[in-house]
C-alpha cells in the first residue's frame, strides 16, 4: 500500500546545517499517528482510496458516525481525509500510519490554513497600486470603479476589500530535509502555511 499523506502539527521554523556548513531554513512538523477508518475499492466505489482520521470529536457523535468508526475500532475523530492510493493489498481497517511513509530528499505538497489577517483593503489584500498621494485627488487607497453602465451590476469575483487570510493554502514541491523518527518530527525545507500549532496535511508531491 503506497500511502500518499498524513496529518501533522506545525511546531516552529528554524534552521539546520548541511555537511558543507550551509544553513537551510526549515519548518518542523510533528506527524500525528492516523488510523485508517475506511477503505474504498474500484469494484464498489470506482476508485481505490483510504480514509484516515485524527483527533477526537468535541461533541457527542450521532449514531451513524459511531457506526462508521466502529467498523475500524477507532473512536469518532474530528478530522478526516480521503487519500487516493494505487494499491490496497496491505490496507487494513484500524491500521496506524506513521512517519515511515516519507523519506529524506522526497518532494511533498503541504496544505494548511493560512494566518488570518482580519479585514483588509485592496492595497494590502491584492497589492493594488492606489491613486496619487497629492492633496485634492480624493483617490488614495480605494479600489476605483467596480462596474459599468451595461450590466448594471458588479461582476462575480471582483477584487474588493474583505477578510484576508484564513484560507486553505497548498505549497507544492517542498523538500523533506530531515526526518527524526524518535521524536516523530519531519523537517521540511522552507515555509509552510499556517500558524504554530496549526493542523497540516502532508502528501507526496503531485508535480515532480
């Protein structure tokens, strides 16, 4: 079974040194043991996939949720993720996924929720240039015209002021710099989205 990903928790950013003495910026992520709670195959579902679970639900789960997790012997989990796999020969309900699914030097895609920055204007949010700073222009940091006479409405998707951050962001083709099995840590070269302590999903890179 070639598992493609696992949940983790962002610890901090730091740096490590290579054998040549070069400093490499890294993000330390603690991988969380995840259990397989569902297996899908091509005969019944049209594709091969496994569902992994992490954490415990805060509220009392419903009976259908209890029944779903009872099959794998796991407690109702807060986070679920479905991962496509090519081979299901070694996949078993209730199995635990650990850090050994990754190797040093491997390329991965990292997904997390970006830091929330509150309500922002178009200059901060979309890097608009703004208007003249001179007196009397009356056009400094606004977005300008948002429509025209013919449709008499604002087009969907128009870049306007609004809440910035707090979105799912995926950074592709990051390199696994180092793996520390005894501490269940994986050190990824560069920055990953999210704040300290945030939930991260790491999977093998799609575009290598």
